[in-house]
C-alpha cells in the first residue's frame, strides 16, 4: 500500500514539474518576442526622429523592405508604412517574386498623423498644452501574423495579436517657423 501511495505521489509531482517546464518554455518564447518587438519599436522610433517624421524619408531608409500603404499628396508626411519580419526578426524584401511574404511572421506598422502640438504634448486628456503649431505623431505597432493575416489598417487596441504598440512624435512647429528670413 505504501508503495502505491509513493508511486501516486511521484506521478503527481512529475505531472506538476512537466507543467512548470511547459509554462517556462511558453514564457521564454513570449519574452523573446517581446524583447525583439521592443528593439524594432525603438529602431523605428529613432528613424522616425532622424527623418523628422517624414514618411517617405523613412520609407527610403528601408528601401525594398517597406511599402507606403497610404500617403496623401497634399500632406506627404502623413500616412502608413508597412514592413514584414520573418521568424528571426529580419526584414523581408518587398515586393518579392519568390513568395517571401509567405515567410512573414510579424507585421510592423507605422501610422503617422499630423496633429496640433497642444494635443500631442498634453500630459493628460484634461490638460491643454501651451505649444503652438503642429506635431507628427507616429504609432508603431507590431502584430503577430498567421496564414490568413494581412493587416491593411491599424488593428484594434484589444487585438490579441498585437505584441507592441508605442507612440513617438516630432514637433514641426508653425508655418511661421519655416519662413525664410533672408
């Protein structure tokens, strides 16, 4: 009888240990995914600021690796940029003749809006900033993809496939800031 109780105890202990190892493996994968998405978000944010928020300059920085999904002729810095990453977080060349887009595991979206600076730089919704002029606000979203996923617009905030969603901004000032004083 004691032997049966000991075997039962060790069986239950073994099942619990296996469950812990499976959970640890799952958390490790999520951690790697989150770390890589944070690195890409930071990289895109730096390029956004380095290109002064200009959508087409950012696209030129990632030549053959990105597509401008939406851009308005009268406001070329506003629109959406899309890039695809493989399972190793490397950018996929686009457009591709070899079907490389089928290898895409992640989609990176950069949506740029031109907004009043007082709205972008307000600390809270109730606060109104005293800044004049405009700012470009970039929302950087990284989304997990599966075979059916193709995102042509920003996903809803509660979408479970969103890994990272961050904002960056660039102050562009007022029209008077750009007048030539020569």
